[in-house]
C-alpha cells in the first residue's frame, strides 16, 4: 500500500495521545491526588492536543474532508465510525477531569472519571486497529499481532511523553517524578514488549503462506504456473497507484532495524540513564527524557510507515502480482 503521511501522522499521534490519557486516567483511578493541578492539566492537555492533531490529520486523506461528520452515522458496521464516536466521547472525561483538577473536585468523582477516560482511550485505539484488522484482503493487516501492536506502541509513546513532560514540570512528587522507579520500569517493560511483538509480527508476515496466488484465484493451478498474457490497463489507475506500492526488500530490512532500535533498546537505555542522572543533574535528566520522547516518536513513525508500505492488497493479482 502507498503510505499516506496524513494517516501515518494520525495513527502515531493519536496512539501516543490515547496512551498518555490512558495512563493518566489509570493513575487517577487509584490516586486522585497523584498529580498537582498544573501538572495534571498539562498532561491531559497534551494528550488531548495529540489526539486532536491526529484526528484532524486523518481528514486530509479523505476525498471530501468537509463530509467527515457523516462517518459518525455508520457506527453499527464501520470501525472508522466507531473510532470517531469513541474519540469524541473520550473528551467528556477529559474536560470533566480538567475541571475537577482545577477546582479540586471530589476524589470519588476523580476516580470514576479517571476509570472512564482509561476505558474510552482503550476502546478508541481498539477501534483504530479494527479499521485495519477487519480487511481480510490485506493479509499483513488481518493479523493477530496488529491489535496488541497498536495498544503496546500507544502505551509506549504515552509513557515516554509523560516522562518528558515530567522533566519539564517536575513538582517534586517522588511517586511520579521524572526519575521515579515506577516510570522507569514501565517504559523499560513496554519497550521490551514492543520490540518482541514487532519482531514476531514481521516474522509472521514474512513466513505466512500467501493468502492468494494467480493459480488459486483462477482455479488453474493444477495446470501449472499462471501468468497474465497482457496487462489489464495501458496506464496507471487509482488501484495501481494506491495499492501497487512496492518496497525493496533491502530497504525494508534497514528500516525495520531502525524502528526496532528506536522502540526497543534505545528507550530502555535512556530510561535507565534518566533515572541515574536525576540525583546528579536534574536538568540533564530532563533533557535525556525529552530526547527519548522525540527519538521514540521518530521510531513509531518509521514503524507505522512500514506498516502501510509492506501491506499488499489481493487486488494486485489482477495487475500481475505473483502472490498476496
């Protein structure tokens, strides 16, 4: 598939935003006083900005962006519509929590709103992944690793940005500060899990038998290899432009290596380095946390570009593809 930057930006930024909001909501579910007022509002605000930026970018991929609102009416059958409904619904607890943090709301109300925010964040990301996993015509997306991949990478992006923001707004809270052991182990665990999952995903799509071949599509496999006598079109059309994108194997290998480093070993090393630097140089620790967030986000962009670039649609068999 031809990677569209608007969709890549949407999936990466909204994933990081909902990962951040999920972790904030989960934390407030158990401890309503975990964040200071400014710190809590900043975390919720940045998460919301990431989500809004991603959703707005996604409309750029539509033929008629001004009609995007019509997608909300198809929630019974469309994962894209369900995603839109869930994403809008998630702003209810975001706004309510912001009001509670600003005015000092009832702790029980904060607990309930935090749980609701965490739930809606998960539902929204599940719906985003469902847009792709529901497409049986694209085997690389109709894959058991895609949904956990979206969830894990979103959590990794959210956790790494929480740490970066704590580096800028550290209020001295030892339980959730930039160098807290909890955040360090959370990031390290998510990075290791993401690294293992992406390796398993790429191994899965590399070794899976083809979903279809010219022989199986035509039913002529018993006679031997099947090939087109002549091309169905004399020039490119929409399908060949959007779904005929081919990525050279050597480039895929290099980009996979870059993505794995940026979402696996690098955040683990930088998370540990940040924790060790806090007692010696808080400023340098904060800079390290911010650098980690930027590098991991870059890795997520590479991973998501590959997610689209390596996907093959079965329709390309009609245009001379050997397998799908």
